[in-house]
C-alpha cells in the first residue's frame, strides 16, 4: 500500500476516534483508562485496513463498510469512559456529524481545485479543516457536559438526528458513485455539510433546552424554600416582638428597684430586637426586619424608604424571596468593606403608575455582566448565581423589569413594577 492509500484508509476511523475522545473527554474515566482507549481503537482501524483488500463495490457495500467501522469506533468510548447509553449515542452521532462535515468541507475545496493538489497538500488541508471544526465543537458542545453525562431532554430528537445522518451519508455515497461531474459532487458535498450541521444543531438544542429545564427546576425549588423560610421567619419575629413587648413592661415595673444605668443598658439591648418595620405589607416587614437585624449585628447602616402597599398584588413568598435575595447580595458585598462604606439602602420612587425600587450598596473588585445581570463572584459557580435569575423570574412574572448597574464603586439593582 502506498502512503496515499494508507491515508485514505485510516483518515475515516481516526477522524471518528478523535472526535469521540474529544466529546467524551469530560466524562468519568474507567479503570485502566489509557489501555482501554488504545485497545478500544484497534477494532475499527483493523477493519478499515482489512476492508481495503476486500474487492467489493456498490452503494450497499460502501454504506455497510462505513457504518460497520463507525460501530466499531464506539468500542473505544464505551471501554474508556463511564456514562449512560444516551450519552454514548449522543457522542457517536455528534462524532459522525463533525467528521462528515470536516471531510465534505475538504472535498468541496478539493473539487474547486480540480483535484490538482498533491497528496501531502490534501493531508495538510484535511487536518487543518478538521482541526478548525473540532475546536469549534469543543467550545459549542464539550464544555456543556456536566462531568457525568450529557443531559438530554428529548431522546426522540436525538434519534431523528441519527436518522438524518444515515440518510445524508447514503446520499453522499450516491454522489460519489454516480456523480458524473464535479458540479454534482459539489452539490452533494454542500448538501451533506448543511444536513450534518442541521443534525448537530438539533443535538446542541437538546443540551440548551435541558440546561434551561434544570435551571427552571432549581429556581422553582428556591422559591418553594423561600416560602418555607418566610413562614419560619415570620413566626420567629412575631415571637421576638411579643417577648420584647413583655420585657419592656417588666423593665418598667423594675424602675426604682434597679440602677437606672443597668435598666438603660438592658432596654438598649432589647431595642435591637424590637426594631421591626411597618411598611403595610407583612411579608416585606418580615424580610426588612430580618435583614435589618443582620445589618445591625454586622455594623452596616441600613436605610429603607418603602411603601409595602404597592406590592399588594404579589405573593408573600415572592416578596420574601425577591427582597431577601436583593438584600443578602448587598449585605454580602459590603460586609468586608471599611466602616465608611458599610451601608445598604433600599428606596422607592413612584412615577407614572410604576414603582421604581432601587437597592444600592458599595462594592470592590470587577463585576462581569451577562444579559444585564452580574455573574456571581463566589468561587462555587455551579451552586451560586441563581439568586439574580430567581429575582428576574419573579419580577418578570408580574410584568416588571429588573436591571443592574455598577460604576464608581456603587452597585445599583433596580426593580420596576406596575402599581396596583
């Protein structure tokens, strides 16, 4: 076999194996990973070499050959990586898509050059084209893997994507065998590239939809937890208020019996826990009182100018979650700042039938915004960062808008809601 024949024999299985490794590289690895990786690649390479010496032709045999080699390449990811059946299937279909796109793109250039390139130039061209597509595949697809599997929300769409690939490959073979002119070959190659891109787009949409579905589930769970937390906080604050009221009566009864300085000190201590807000909205009163106590304990100046009656159309758990998240973010931002910058304010402006509520605090460092919302500065990116999304979802559910800005060391969160 000449070098050109060897290259023509091995570029298909090698292209698939590299694509499969790339797509599976973030999945859990099995024991003896590198040995399994090498041994898993042997069957498909061996069959490709053996098939070179089998004198058969025709569309049926060509289709069978390529799909048999493809099936054998799947031994490698199954042997080396540990995941579920649908993730293996996803990796296989995606690999065939990207390999076919790469080769057909190379073929288009080869046809346009009228097949005049020497073999070394053809090899370099195919490697360059494949590398460009594979890098794009990594950034579009591989980084979306959760480390365990590819989360797919619609297995039927994945099967349809696989069927599209099968039909596309068969049509490509027909073009190669029966294409009488370069123009027909060119059209078939273009069709193959577009069809495979459509199939790959279907697969990418599966991941995007599943990610959105997971995020929505997390946000709903957060809202449920906020409702439970609101009920617990309301009960605790009610108990504290009752106890403080009783203690004040008892202190009054002790006047003349205990030193005035001691009574004053005790009274001041009680006042810390009897500093409840009265905005006209029970849920808002609870969250403001709770966060106000946190601010006082941390030495943070907390100012509030809110009319809770403008939020009468909102569910209590939504109010608690919305303002609780907003104030938690502000408190966390200023907690470690110098004393002059430890302040949080929340104020409301009524204008043209709308309530414009602004939460304002100092901050340090650099903030990155995506879709108008700041990314979390917490090191645990997977767990944190849902607070802002939760707030945006709540405000959007009432036809409002939520936005954030940061400049000159001041962070502003603005909530616009229609007044009722």
